[in-house]
C-alpha cells in the first residue's frame, strides 16, 4: 500500500497502518472473496463448463478465472453480473451463505 496517504483529524496525511491483516474484509483473500469464488467454481462445475471454456465466454484469461475462484482476486460487480447471466443464476446466489459466518 505504498503511496496511499490517509487523512488525519488535523488535516495532515499519513501512511496507512502497515500492521493491517492480509485477511481484512477488503483484501483479495478475505473470507467473502473466498466464499464468492467457491460458489462460482461450484456452479460453473455443476454446469459442466471447464475453466478454459468459461474464461473464453467471459473474455478473460483462464488464470484470472482461477484466481477469482480461489479467492486470490476480488470479482468486480460488473464481472459478477456477467458471470451470473452466463450461469443463469441471480447475482445474489453468490451471497446466499454470508449470514452463516462471522467473517464475511
């Protein structure tokens, strides 16, 4: 997070706290990203679509799809809408189990 400055109460900017956990809610490997990625993989596999085939349908690299499914990378809202449309599910399908755990 170099180069990002956070405002303080006195109006000065300071670097963010470097002790932030890598599993903070906004980090790529957060529990919510892992859950969304897992649901994506499960529904894709249930449709019998390979990573390669699905990534081609989405016009993304299959390695990116793998990163989304593993939770390493966050799926953007616009991509999630495209995914839901291709898999014929409502976008909220990816969030159905969020109320079940404390770390989402």
